[in-house]
C-alpha cells in the first residue's frame, strides 16, 4: 500500500534556527556576522520579522549555501 507523505513547510525563522543548530553555531555568532543585535536576530528566528532577501543571502553565505538552498532547508530531501 502506497502512502502519501506530505512534508510541512518550515517558516524562514524555523529554517534559520535549524541551520544554526545543525551547524553548531550560537545566536551570538550569527548575529555578529550579520552585524545585528542578538535580540534582533532572534526576532528573525522567531518569525516576528520577515527577513529581507539580503539577509537570506547573507545567512546562506554564512553556512555556504545559496539563497535557494536556504529557502528549501527542512523540506523533503534537502539539507
């Protein structure tokens, strides 16, 4: 019997948090790289603020990923 398995899509903040945890980085490290306060970065991870395209690109660069790779983190077979 074939099952249909659907994957939940993660929010951008959930993707950022997942990337940070998978790479063993601290909030302080990524916030410093992005030149923002930890509290401001945390608002991105908690989805209180939607990231700009530039922020997504810079986060990707931090982890060695493209914009598209960042936006597909946690979806199916990606990352």
